[in-house]
C-alpha cells in the first residue's frame, strides 16, 4: 500500500522537529538551528500558499548559495510543490527556457540575478509570482515581493500538504552539454530512497561537519539535504575559493566535504602543510567529471585515505557506483569509479543494450528505484534513455568480475581518428603525468584525412611546458594515433555551469557549425 510515509517529505517532517535545537546550517557567518529553519520555511510556505501556490505547483529557485535557498527548499517540501532549481551560471535564454518548460508558477530570485530574467519571454510562461532576495541593498524590482516583507509580520505556522510516493518532488535540468537541457522528473518515493542512499554511501554521520562550496542546485544540494536528514551541521559558502576552503577546514574542524575534480586541483595547489590543519577531514567525496591518477595520488599523499568517488548523473542522482576509501589504496582500482551500490544495479551494454561479458567495452547502463520517472513533456527522449529497466548513461566503460566499473569516456567525447577509437580520458591520464602539465582536457578536432585528430588543451605547471617534450613523452606511452597532434596552451579549462570541463565550448572553436561525423 502506498502512503505518505513513503516520501522524501515525510523524512524531512521528522528531522526538523527531532533535531530542533541543534545547529543545522552555518552560512555567511551566521548559525541557524533546525528549529529556526523550520519556522522560517513555515513562514515562507504560508506566504506562497496565500499567493496561490498549491500542491504540485512548480517553484523555481534562482539563488546563490545562501540560507534563503535552504529555507525555500524546505518551504517547497512543506507545500508539496515541485522544486525547479536553477544554477546561477545559466544564461538568460536557459533560465527563460527552464522556467517556461517546467511550467513554474512562482520563483525566488536574488536581486543580483534578476538580470538573467528575460521579461518578454517570461511573460509567455505560467510564472505569476516572484519573491526577491535583496543581496545588493538597492531594494527589489517593481512587481516583486521582498523577501524581508515575507518575514515582517508575526511568525506563521503551516500545515504540511502531504504527498504520496508517486507525486513529483523535483524537476532537474540536465547540463545541456549536448543540445537543449532536458527536465528530469523525480518522485517523492524515489527521493526517499535516494536520501537514504546518500546517508549510507556518502558516509554522513550525525556528528558530521560538512563543507559545501559548489552550487546547491546540483549535487551539493543533495548532500545538504542529507546533512539535514542526519541532524548534522552544514557549512555553506557562497562560492568556491581554495584558500577559504582550507582555512574553514582548519578553523571549524570540518569532517566532510564534496568537490568536483577541478576544485580538488586548486585546493591541492593552495595547500601548505605548515599552514593548513586538515587532520579533522575524514571524507572528501568527489565526482561529476574524470580525475587523473596523478592528482588522485597527490590527494592521498597530502590528505590521507579520505577519498570517496561517486558516479551518477541527473537521471540517477549522484550514486550509481562508489569507489570506497579502501579501494583508493589499491592500485588495481584507482582508475575505477567503483562498484554498484546497494540501491543500484550496473551493467555494460552492447549497441542493442544487451549485457556484455566482464572486460568488454560498451555503454554503462543503470537501474535503480530512483532513476528518472521521465523527461518532462518529452516522451521521445524518455523512450530513448530507457532500455527496458535500464537507463542508458551515455558513458562508455567496462566492468570486471569484482563489479568495479571503469569509465573510458563519454560516448560523445570519444574521438574517432582514422577509424580508430581514442578515449579522451586515456590520453588525459598520460598527458597529466608530464611534469610540465598542471591540468589537461582532450578533444577531437577536424582533420581532412583522419576525420578527427587528438587535441590537448593544457594548463602548464609552474616549471613551464616544452611542447615537443610533451609529444615525445606521449609517444612513449600511447599508440601513434592517440598522441595529441595539436597542443593548445591555455590559462583556464572552460567549465559548465555545474563545474564540469566544458568540452563543447572548446570544440566549438574548431568545429564551428560542422556536425561531428562520429558516434
């Protein structure tokens, strides 16, 4: 029998009163207890309800990392509404598209992000009500309700609008690295299991002090919710800064943090053993993009056995596989993204999505209670991503008999040069080993004879880079067709709004309007 206890909302209803006096959140130099977050979110839920927001209405969040984000998140849960989180790095056209496509009726937005709102386009959508958080100190936009006004009167109680397991909890938009973003729908029942999965496999305890510095609309938001479910304390920064991260770990005795590989690289470069005390850190969880073995080993050498790797995607939030702390100490598994977790099954499929034997390369497929319900208003894309019970991840890899999965590339990132498959991650691992390389991203670029040639965009290390030496280095370690034919020295690696290396942006420089005749 389905009932309201089988929902993510149910778990949050319990956690807020169970942990009332404990510190839930530290943000902007201010601490908030669970009781304070409960009261603030009830006020906002009551206000939104009075403004016409009802159960299963979509509510968009366009906020930087802040307490208002957390309060809005909880208010949406209390309303039984549907969260539509929008990343602050999105373009104006992306925001207009996602608000319109999702059917959002209300939005909470920072004043500093109002310029991302295309009023002409939003006027064509269902958006009817907006609350603005004045982070500029200049007052709010005409037609918007000030956040401060919502809380200006007496505190309001709010009765949770109960939902069932089949009700929609959120619509997450994909990174959009290949065409227009898709709206991934997840139900309350699925997110209940997903929340418990994060507690178990994220290794988050009640006494945890978590540090979150990446955007809350993405993976960090799941970990923030997990911290609240456990009664832990989350330290949330408005932006990532490596020195601030190290100082916070040292001063606040942070025990747990999440980073994407690019952030790890910058923290490693800023770390000074005599200055930064990181002895409290017991878990550094990472994912969202590949990480090279050289930098992985550097983390282990400097920070100790704190690493956990996750592999998942918007369609299977955060956890399909996990590489444990113990596995990080085994050379055999360092290139792996881990084993399938207890709530997810993983297999490697051929071109017909039929499971392949161990060791053979194919598309990574996953099935879990929390794979997407559907792409919102896109049944064709939903049919394309599902092969029976399996989600087709778009990642290419293989699996060994211990269950460990090894990703060799994204299917769209695989380079076909002279009819030969080149996995960009393999080339990146070799290039990264060169002492003149700090960071690298590998793509395929047009070539008249071979179709594609290998190009390496490289950030040099402090000692500088000799390009001829790098090519010779690669020739000793790679097949000839895998050796970079072009080396581009860059100051920065372009990133998507979600902190992943943005290969599409770099490709555009070479491919322009051409359609890549691969994959």
